[in-house]
């Protein structure tokens, strides 16, 4: 085990700081590959994922999943709606609720952005090797899952 990651020494802290910087750089790198801003891409992908299998997505649901405040989620959806990427449809039995749906333009935007992302990911996977890439994805998923759990634990304590 790498003790530099487990102790509180300066070298360990520097590595954590480097990790934070690297995560931000990765986000910026992906941003440059996209047609859409990363927040829009993330929102569109989340709507697509949440509505898969017939699920209904509200602005509130989307905000919760993306950890956005209600005003921030509403602003994001308003911008997506203005661009014609999402639309609201009335709820089936309960007309008080309106649900988000991707428009054809929204689905096309996801396709365009994912094509660009996948070109980049394929190139990285080729250089990294399939086994290392799979490990990276596994550990990244685990890291972000634990991060979300810790964030919830801290929130409950305050």
C-alpha cells in the first residue's frame, strides 16, 4: 500500500491537490471536445438515462440527480428548452406535473457529443490498454460513489 496516500504528510497532501487539479483538467479536456457546454451535456445525458424504460423526469428529479439547487436546475432546463433540446409534456393522470422529454434535436446533440467523446476515449483506451482502462473506470466509479456517500454523511451531521 502506498503510505504517501494514507499519511498526513506534505507529500500526501500534494498528491491529493494534484488529483483535484487533474480531475478539473479532465473535465476541461472533455469540454473542449463537445458541441455543448459540459453542464448541458450532463443534463441531457441524465434526462436520457432517467427517462429510459418509461421513467418520467421532473426538474426537481433532475436537480437532485445532478446535485443542483432548484433555481440552478430550472435555469439549466430553461436554457435547454430555449435551444429546443428538451420540452415539457403534461403528466398522464396528474396534470399538475410536467415532465421533461428530449426533443429530436436533444437526442441528436447527445449523439454528436458522444461521437466526439468516444473518439477521444477510444484513443485513450488504445494507449492505456483495455485492462488498465477497465480498472480506471472501476476505481473512478467506486471513488465517486464513496464521495457521494461521504457528502451525504456530512450533510446529515450539519
